[in-house]
C-alpha cells in the first residue's frame, strides 16, 4: 500500500499555493452552475480542471554552471535581439541582448531565476494589458523588473502582464540571493518574461523554440561551448 501511495504522489504534479483560492472559486462556480442547470456543471468542471492545470508547479532539474542562463519561464521564445532595458531597472540606455519568452494560458506560469546572484533591485511599474507577444508590450504593459548581480554583470528579468494576465506576483525581495532555477514569481493568466543580458553573453536560442523554466539553457557567457545545447 505504501508503494502505491508513493507512486500516486510521484505521478501528481504539485499545485502552487497561489492557485488554491482560484481553484476554490472555480469549483464553487461549477457547483453553483450545476445547481442552476446540470449541463453547466460539466462546463464548470472543465474550467476547474484547467485552473488546477494552470497553477501546476512541477519540479525542475537545473543545469549546473556559472556561465549559463536558464529560461525563467515555460513557453515559446518570441524575440531575440538588442533592446534597451526599461528605465526603472537602472541598467543604462545602451541596448542589451534581450530574450523574450511568451507564456500562453496552457503553460506553467511559475517563474524561475535565470542566473544565480543577489537581487539588487525590484521595480514595479503599472501599465496597460496589451497582447504580451507585441514588441511594445515591453514598454507599455504592467511589469515587474528584477535586477540580479552576477559574477559576469547585472542581469535584468522583467515579468510582463498580458492581455489576459492581470496579476504579477514576485516572491523575492531586494538583497536576497537567488540560485539559478529557484522560483521567484508567478503571473496570472498568460504573459511574458524578458531577460536582459550584459555584454559577454551570447544567446543560444532562436525565435519559435520552446523553453522549459529552470532547465532550458538560453544563453551562455562567452558563447557556445564544445557541447551542443538543444531545446526540444
């Protein structure tokens, strides 16, 4: 019996605590709709299952290495190229390599630190809720920026709200030390993460690739190594 219970626990994906209130609301609405008209219960049940799936928080195994940058989010690489960091990050006016990861409503939305280091600054900025895939979303949308001091310079990570997302959550605090792959935030319900890299880092991904938070290597200091890094 113990082995069966362990197998069941291993098969179940953990749910992040931020999702519990929403799951409860969805479940209550499903019961209420079912009380009004039975077929509506099944619609509410499907919505509740989706809500549980949305707030999943699966364990991840982060590659080791002080020179690598891992993806801070699950999703699709939507942009790779030079861009000026948001002014509130205080990273200067010079363009940096920016890697953007777009998360749809079916991606896991728990955000993870792309690098190890100390948090120098956390800056929240209110804004619009445009489609997060648009380039202007980096400038116009509500966002929360985190600046991490690393051995290779300052790395900026920006959580950007999207068309559906209306809530950015950051678990970390200034002066806190993060480890690459460590959970630092979450966005509800569909959004984007921008990573701004200092000189010396080279992107290892292209637009359209799929990234896994805390596991996929998206950049490396000094460029690619002899070992090929792939993202499935």
